[in-house]
C-alpha cells in the first residue's frame, strides 16, 4: 500500500495501536514520494496545548496575542513542498478543525491575527490510535474533515497479529545496532 500511495499527493489516514509504527509508515510514504527531498515535518497533536495549536499549525503575526513578539510561519509553512505528518490527529480540538479543513480545501494558510493568506503545497499524512469513526459518531471529530483526511486509510495491526514479522524486525534492529560494519548477526 505504501508503494501505491507514495507517488500520489492524496491524504492518508494511518490508524493503529501505539507502537505499531505509524510514523515509520508515514516516513516510508514520504521517502518514496516525489517530495522526498523536501521537509518531513512530524507533529504530535496531543503534545500541543489547545491554546497554542492554531498558532503552531497556521502561524501568527507579531502582536496578535500576548507573547507574540515576532511573526511565526507555522507548521504548514515549515512543511511547504514536503509532507506534514499529524500524529494523534484525533486530539485536535473541534475549535481548530474547521480552519484546518479550510487549509486542506484552499491550500493556503492565514496566520492568527493576519489579514492575508500564504499558499502552501503540503502532502498531509495523519495518524491516530483511536477509531476515528467512533469520534465522528460521538461528534468529537468533524465528519467532513475525517473524510478529507481518510481518502486512503491504512490500518496497522499490532505485532501480536502479524507474528511472521517478528524475525525480520529483530534482524533489522540487531543489524541497526551493530556498530562494527564487518560484523554480521544472523537471527533464525
């Protein structure tokens, strides 16, 4: 699936339990895309306080609020030309989701306190460890935004459901940790 979606600019929603490798998949999509030489900006939406998420995502102009001592471009501008990976998108406050949807539709951002918009060319990848459909049903996540994000859904099963991957993963991590290039370890 990664190989099929990488050449496109379609938004992708990656869903899986914590630790299943959602960011690894996002990086693989970016690394196989035409945008691979451009920025890959990963952000954990759950780690941004609700009061700051709009400013972090869309930027702000100097003086637009207390503490805004300079202009700030925001994450969309930082990822311009590349990929913006939004981990734990399910935690995005409803108050920001409408503006986020507008950025996806119009391909431009208006910073907090700004009067003009800046065009952006960003491939969006989103991830969640929550079943997004349940959040939509509970009116905790906008349905229209969900469908814009989940154009191509990728579900990552936990490792306990794909035991055939254990040995290749062990080999990969051991090989990565071996510091001597001439030394090889084989797991069987």
